[in-house]
């Protein structure tokens, strides 16, 4: 279904039903994650969900490589290392915390640009699937 509706239709599958099921499962997982998040924190306020969180998640997927869970994990590790380790630079270099936060976002932006220029499919790109007839010899 990801590449188009023609293949599932040719196999006699109900594409609308499959899409509804996929949305249901995705919503179920997201709802369960939200419930566990609230249970872990015991309180949720609207300021917990700022646009920077969405931006960082997109950056993790873009840098790691879309369509590949290993790429998403690699992107998450790399961006979290950059995002969290640069917080401690202020202890060693006399820089204001607001300037340091801005420089952190600039570094992540430069990383996105470099990845998109030199590795447009991400650090760990999705492997092409081969649907060849492979016979046992």
C-alpha cells in the first residue's frame, strides 16, 4: 500500500479497509503512548508539547533515514547526543544560556542541511526491496 493502491487491488484486497485498520492501529499505539506518558508524569500541561518537540522528531527521522527503523534509531541517538550534550558547554565556556540554546538549534539545522546535501536518504537509508524469483538450487 505504501507504493500505491494498484498492487493490493490486483490481489483482491480492500484498500479502504486496510487503510482504516492501519490508522486504527497507529491511533491505538499513539493513545497508549499518551496514557503511559501521563501515568509516568502524573500531570500534563499544554506547555509540555511545544513545536520544538515536533521539529526534533522530524529531524531525527530525516537525519537517520525515513522508512527504516534502524535509521530512526540512529537519528534519534545522534540528535539527542547533540541536543543534550551541548547543554554542558556553558560550564566550560562563558556563553549565555539563551545564546547556547540558539547555537544548539543552528548546529542541528546545519546538520540537516549537510545530511540533505550529501546523504539525501539519511545516514541509514532504506534498502531497496527485491521481489525476484529466488529458487533453491
